[in-house]
C-alpha cells in the first residue's frame, strides 16, 4: 500500500447516503481501508472510501497495489486530515474567504467551572465567523467551493433553499465571489 496525494486520484462523486456509513466507520475507528485505482489514477475499488476521505479532507489517500491490500488499514493520522490547519498567533487575513477557510478550528475556551474530575468542558466561540456569527459560514464556504471545483455552477446565479445561518453565510460568500444568490 502507498500514500498518494488526494488531488492525484479521481473518482465518482457519490451522494452522501451512499458513503455515510463508511465515513462514520473511518472517523470512529480513526483508520481507513485503501482504494484501488486504475493506470489513470481513477478509483475502481472502494469508491465509498474515496468519497469519505475526500469529505474529511485528508492530504493523502491510501492506494492498494493489488486486491490483497484492500483488507489492510492505515491510521487516519498518516493521511494528514489536518494538513490545511495552521495555527498562527496573528489573525490577519487578506480576504473574507481566507478568514472562513483558514481560521479553523473555531476558537474554543475551556470552562473551568464545569471541568472537574477528569472531565473537560469546552465552549466554541461561534461569533468569530464573519457572515452569520455561526459555523454555518464554513459550511457555506465548503458548499460553494465544492460546487465550483466540481463544475456544478454553470452560470453566475445560484438558487438555494436554506436555513437562516447557512443562508447568511451563502449570501456573504456569493457576494464576495460575484455570484448572484436567490434564497427561498
């Protein structure tokens, strides 16, 4: 088995319901089976694993050299799921896109009054998100970036049925990207 950059492998994009249980298993066990690719780098075996690791955003994907390696697992740590996360002391951004994409994870603070007897309780500071004061900004960013990367946005107009915070995030990001957004 070898590790290959995720961007060097292509595969069929499945709807979430087709790979949800694979995604759940990978996160729960913190390990993944490899995929099998053809000579062009296209996934021909374990396409659910490909979609799950793509959703997690790992830097690498394990690729089996043959059918016999499809049953061995690799730790998710080896696939670098946090490679895009850089913790920096300065919080200076060139654009709102960079703020949404790079200010990960959402800042948290330990609640000492509730953390007792080996239990640690943390609170997320959601108001750090620029458009909706919610983590929904990041969801909106992923939706737009993934749609653009997959070529799903054919015009400059987007129609989206959405909830309040996700909608606010989509409006702000679409406006920044020069897209027209109609929500209902």
